[in-house]
C-alpha cells in the first residue's frame, strides 16, 4: 500500500504601511500565497512602493496562515511571527532554544538577548504558553523581557514580550516553530501563576502614542491579493454595505470581564451553483461559543457538522485528511454564515467554497497529492469532536469579512469584505464608547451596547516611547539578520509633535522566509 502525507501551505506575506493614512492610525499590508512551490514575484508598484522579486518556500502541514515581519533589539534582529487574534502574548524563540539548533526548525528566526544593548529581563520563567486547538498544539516556556520592537520604521521602546527557551509540540508541522504576535486581551496572557499581566503589542502602541484606542481592523483579502491590518482605524473602502457591531460574549460562569473574542455561530447554509441549498448548521445546533482566530488555518466544527460538510462538498477522507479534486471545486458554490453576540444584532457573511480548499502538497514538497488521477485539494475544515468547550473560526471564514476588533468596548464590527479593493479611505477611530459608529455615521442603525464589563489595559512595568528608525524593516530573505542595510523601505513614517503617527509616504515591509521546507 502506498502512503502519502499531505500538507497545506504557509503564506508568503507582505506587510506595508499604506500612503495617506489618517492621523492616529497605523496600517500594514498582508499578502498570502496559497501554493508552497518556489515562488517568484515580479516587481511592480503597489501604493507607490516597489515590490521586488522574492524567492520563498515555506511549506507546512497546517494550511495558509498569516505572518508579520519585525525586528527586536538594538541592533535589530529580524523576526517572523504568526499574527494571532486567538491569543494575547507576543513570544519569540530564544537563540539558545534546543529546537533552534537546527535552523529549519525555527524558520522565522530567533532572538539573542545578549546581542541587544536595549534588552531587559523582567521575570525569569514567567511565560508558560500552551496552544491546543484542532491540529495545532504545543508549548512555549521562558522569560518575560522588554526591548525595542520595530515594525516598519516605527520603533516602540520598552515593548514587553516573552522569550521561549523551550518549545515543544506540533506548531507548524514536523516539529517546527515560529514566534507569535497575539492581538487579544492581556487578561488571557499565558503567565506563571502569580505573575502580573503585561501590555500586549496593541496596548504598547496605545501606550507609546501611536494610536488612541485598543482597536484594529483586519482585512485578509483574497489569498493572492494584498490585505492589511490597520491599528487605530477603519478603511471604509474595504467592505461592502454597513458594518454591524456585535458584543463579545461573556462565557465564564464567574463574574469576570470580557477577555476574549467570543461569538455565537447561529447558522451555516450551503448554496450550490445550481441554486440548491443545504443547511449545514441549524439554529442553536452549536451551543458552544466560537472564536474568530487568524492564527488558525481551519474552521473547527463538531463531528456531525463535519460529516455534513464532507457529504455536501463531495470530499473523500484519506489518512484523516479530507480531499477533493481541485477541478471539482465550483466557483459558484458558497456558504452563508450567520454570527451573533450579546445582543440582537446579527452578521451574515458569504464565504466561497474555494476559500475552504488549498492544494494538498506532499510533505516532501515534490508536488501535489493525487485523487482519481487529478491534483488534490485539502479541505480546511477540521473535526474537533462533539465535546469541545469552544470552536475556532479560522482564516477561510475571516477572509470573507472586514473585522474591526474594538477591545476597549468589548465589540467587533463586521461587514462583507470588498475583495481586491483598489480604493482606500482610512478614518481614525478615537477612544470612546461609540468610536466605530461615530466615524461611520451608522449609530442609529447598528449601535450595540456591551452590558458586561470589559478587561482593562495591563500596567507597564517600564514606560513606552515611540521613535522613527533610520532604516525600515523591508525586503529581506532568510530568517534572522542583524544587518538591515538591504531592508530599507521606500519611504518613511513621520511622527507629529503630539506623538501621533502620520505618513509621509509609503513603506513596504516584506516577509521572506527563504527556501525552507518543513
């Protein structure tokens, strides 16, 4: 019997700050590539920047996910980390971690605190992070430290993060790990008992004066197109219709503040290209909360829902993977998702069937798996069992929407994404009770009032400050590098006298993983 291992693909991601941003906002672009074959990108202009050709091959077993590129320390050490709305901590791999003895096991780079003149140890052994959902599992343990984090040419002094000296589990596949940049509440940080909370990356941006509120907008866009994460504002040209605001759920039996992005998944239906419709999730069928998680490449579902998806799509199970000939994925078939929160508002998102499939690359990178003699695609829905306490809604669904996470108010505002949008209209969202609604002129129609308490901001043990670096983190190839002379962006960000970020031009920051095959 012939056996095959299948792998999804890890994205090539471009991060850039767009031109003509609103005062008080900070935007970085993302670009994901679904295929894991060696990829060359032709040079072209994007928002006034030049995109140089890069070679990348960063294949893993866990599908398309999104990464950010930044430097840490003085001089800067290049890091690549998973962008994750499902966790809170920013954790980097230590250069002395055993797993990093083999560079291919730490393809996003590692952090050498001894090589940084601005490093400060806050608490040894404070970090105890466990990740366990569907196919992703692992642990990272280490120290809590502060240092300079530079994204683009914006440098935040005194940024808090974890440094993992030990990492185990199945994070990217085949034992490989990268760092993680968590975007959730500091209240859920993975700390040893008794350790005080520390400011997250989003809170550090607020503390440094880069943005005024704990708010960011996520626009993943199509896999083959540029998307963005925008801190402190929204882009009204990146979505269709109106934003609808949902209150995050309070799911703890105890009286605790809102501290995670919990929602209800009310219904899911599938409409085929011939107009026939099939119900996948009935109203109230999934009692557990769901978590929109950009760090997950999968949609996690109970067993009975998973079986419905298999039957509806015509996929075939092979070695615990659901496969379908890529040629049979109909562009006219789509899913309709209905979400709700703590209130009466509901959000509907249409997700194309193609968003749930990615080419099934053989684990040795030699090509695509075959099914019935045709190239096979892997279904990015995961059977998480029927006794799970919660379920993840990963990138296949998140890509279909424009998501505005408002941590200050315990809310998320969602609309159907305008995919491959070419226009931009960025508006800063000031801190306050109705910030998003105030800037979209939709308060009377879409306002929502969070009745539960919301987790506050962690207190910084050292002060944050904002500065403009002389060289931006731009296009680089390979993992860690302390020589950033070749990584300069095409222009610089300016900082106004009141400490609010404004753009003097456009900055391209690219994530390039080098030629790694996990």
